[in-house]
C-alpha cells in the first residue's frame, strides 16, 4: 500500500508542471544602484513624514483647524513663604484669587478686584508691585 506522503509528492510534482518546474532559473536580482536608490528614497520619505509630524505638533497654533483655545486660568505670581508654603495670585477670566498653598492643602484667602488686561501680562516688574500692594492691603483689612 503506497504511503500518503508519496501520493502528495507525486501530486505536487504533477501540479507544478513536472520536474522542469524545479529546473527553471531564478529571476536575476535588481542592480545594486537601483537597490541603494530605493532604500535612500524610502529613508527620505520616512524622515519627511517624521519631521512633518514634528513641525505640525510644534506649530499647531498656526494651523487654523488645530488651534488651541486661549488658557482661561493663569498663574500671575507665586511667592514662597518658607518650607512648602506659598501664596499664589491666580486669574481666571476676569476674576483674581489669592490662594495659600501648604502641605495640608489650598486655602482661598481672598477674592480680589477684577484685573485689567495689563495685570495679566507676565512682566515681572508690574506683577511684583501689584502683588505686594494687594498683599499689604489684604493684611491691613484683617487687622
């Protein structure tokens, strides 16, 4: 009785066109210059995609469809009062808040008068004068 392996082998040889199918010559390899050109082209394409993506991420504010909304919450000034204690002047839209931050939590000290547009700039000289005046006024009210 013939084995199943022999039957499969005969079928494969007949299906592939006989013994001449195995004796055919392989296709010649492409030239070295063409292969190098294809690899360099693929590398240039991948690098262009990468750097294009980096540019889009960095400059998404310039692209109309990808613009981020203006931040509504700004930290105008932070002053350290010692070991892990600080005072923060926060602006949210037109409101300004004076907050105390400590290891035990955050405490609202005072709602401050509405800020002008010049108060929300991040210039150090103007914000330090305003903060000092507000802080002195706050402690003057408490005493």
